[in-house]
C-alpha cells in the first residue's frame, strides 16, 4: 500500500496546487448572483469598510443568521486582492479545496494513491462540487470543514487502533469542528460527531469511544467557538436565543421557511448529478461490494458518512441544494473505489470511466460558461453607473426592495435607506428579505429608524440633501410622482436609477421642501 509520506509528498503539493487552480480558474467569470451571493459578500464588504470585524451587519444592522467565518475569510480576501468576484468567492474555493485535499490525503494514507486520485477526480469534475466551490455562500465552506473534521477524527482512531501516535490528528479534528461551527453553526460540529460515533458503533469499535471523547480536545473546541458567541451575547441580549433557537432549531423542525420539498429531494439530486457514473452507482449496491465494505473500516466510514448526511438533511421540510454538499466527498470515494476494486475486469468499463470523467468536466465548465453568459438578476451595470456619479455621503434609497450586491459593486461607504411598509414586516412570519431586515433592526433600533424608512417619510428625507439617488422599478415609482420627475440615469428591465436634485425648481415644488437645501445626508 502506497502512503504519501513514503512516495507522494511531492504529489500532495502538486495536487494541492492543481486543485486550487481548477477551482479558482473560472470563479471570476460571472457577477454575483442574487440573493445569496450578494447578501453574504455584502455583509463581508460592510465588515471591511466599517472596520468592525466582530459584528456582521446587513446594511448597518446586526445580521445573525449565520456565524462570522465566511465574512472574515471574504473580507480578508477583498482586502488582499481587491473588490472583485474571485476575491469575493475565496471562502467557497477554500472550503472546496479543503474538502478535496482532506479526501486525497486520507485515502492515500489508508487505501492507495490510485484510489485517492480517482476519488478526487470524481469529486472535482462533478458540476455540483465545482459550482458549489464557486458560489459565495456558506455551504461549501462548512462542507469542507465537515469533511476535514470527519477524516481527521477517523484518521486519529485508525492510528490509535494500530498503537500509533494519534493526539495531533485528534486535536486537529476538534479544532476543525470548532471552525466548522464558526462557518455555519451547530452542524459544523454535530454532523462530524454523529458520523464518527455511528461509524465506530457500526464497525464494533466501541473501545475507540474513550480516546475519541478527549477533554483537551473539547477544551480546544470551546476555545475556538466560545469567544465570538460570548462577545455577541454580551453586546446583544437576545443573540443566543435568536441564533440557536430561531435560526437553528426552528429552521430545522419548522415549516415556516422557504423551499419546502419532499424527503426524497436529496437522493434524487445526487442521482441526477451522478448519472454519468451510473454503472458504478449500480456496483456500489451489489452484494459483492457491500460485503467488501462491511469489514473494511474506510469503506464503512464512507457509507456511514454518506447516509448520515443524506438522512439528516432529508428530515426537515426546508431544503436547499447546497445543504447536501457534505455528502459528495464520500460518494466520490465509493464511486472511485467501486471502480478500482474491479479495475482489471473490463477494458470497456475502464474506457467508460474516463469518458464519464471527461464528460462531467465538460458539463461542469459548460455550466460555468452558461451562468457567465446568462447571469441571474444582478445590479452590476446599475452599480457601475452609480459608482461613477455618486459623491460621498449622497444618500441612496431603494423602493420596496433591497439589492444585496449594490453596496459592494457601487463601493458605497454609507448604508442604503430601504423604503417599505416596515410596520407590517414586523408581524410577518414569511422567510424573506423583509423579515431579515425586520429581525436585524430589533438588535439596533436606533440604526433601524434611519435605515428602514416608511414610505411617508421619503419626501422629507429627500429634502435633507442637495442630491439623492433612488432605485426602484417603474411600477413602484408610480406611487412617488416626485421620483418620476427626477432625472433617469439608468434603467433596465429590473431597476431604474434616478438622480434627485433638490436644486431643480420642479423637484423642490413636488417635494414641498421649505427653505434652502441642507448640506449633508440622511445617512450621515
């Protein structure tokens, strides 16, 4: 059996570089997608421009849907590499790279270099994995942390079983679990713990439970996770209840959130994205391969890992595509292993294998190209116009919507004023952007009174600065005749940008402003 420490240290470094290049090479090619990419990169942008790296904020309001690791990584990347799309996607690229390299190193150590290469090949050419590795939300970052945690813990237990030093990998597993919690909450620690415990019990390795549950490791986990949560609870009295009860337990068990889908959604998704590997999916479930898996600790781990993730995320009614990403690495191993276990059986199957890998790579790149040429709703072009004409501290208003990516693309340093019926939003139970802002406003009421504006207050607010900017749709502007009278600077099918100049006599009359314009901004 070939181990990287003996034969492939150089290959590990080369593989690390090639994997990073593959994941990042096309990450610049499309604008941020709304809402998710715009939302999370927008929070990171605010963190960078405000200098407050402790409290995530959405349009200046505390945003506690998710913990801060994604924002820290993204803000750091934007600071180092500039405000561009590839820097904005550093966190998912890092998560995908971490997951792929963890799988490669583990399989090299406990199986073979050949199987490791095949497993990582399946993983990287998979459209679900490549697109997830270039999608700026938290799913791939936490998937990479979960993958690394499971494999570090399993590596430690297998070393312990052979009476080899195992404390450092085990400490790494506990630290990585803590990082996973900072990536997306409790699942970063809970899913690896469930997977490893079920694996040890299923393979009758009960004696390994005692060294696995290690007090210094638990202390390390707490030291990684507790400071940020304690700091937020100290600053915001209701933080822990909102973060854990509302955003974790109610989201998992409740039905008031978006994307209500049946229990079989994730098995169907995984089957669809792996159709090119159908012969090896079939071989995975043959009696021969299942019999080979039972006594083998690595194969058993991958089966348990795959099933735990799929079952766990199939339970709640709310489902998003990215949630299932932690199940893709063990599935990639099982597909590769079912191939290498029968490598010499059929030249035709070998050709089919490499044809499948080539077609999957082409489909992945085609998906990236299609998204690049057919971007979903984005304010990039509008934001470019605003950025070129907007002066510091000129207030920006959005009518009955919020474009998450606009502050990033327009390089705004002040929060946008969002005009809507916020009194009704407070009582809403729908899981939407208004609910996000309404919840965030409860943590900072004084800021919310400036940032979240009732429509009746807009004329007075426009009177407070010589020049203001308003973004809305044609239908929305019909409710505001003074906005329709403003100069239209940019328009497309989704949004219009108006420049409101208070010095315009007609505008002054429509707004019913009294006296001379005040110098300053409603946002200042």
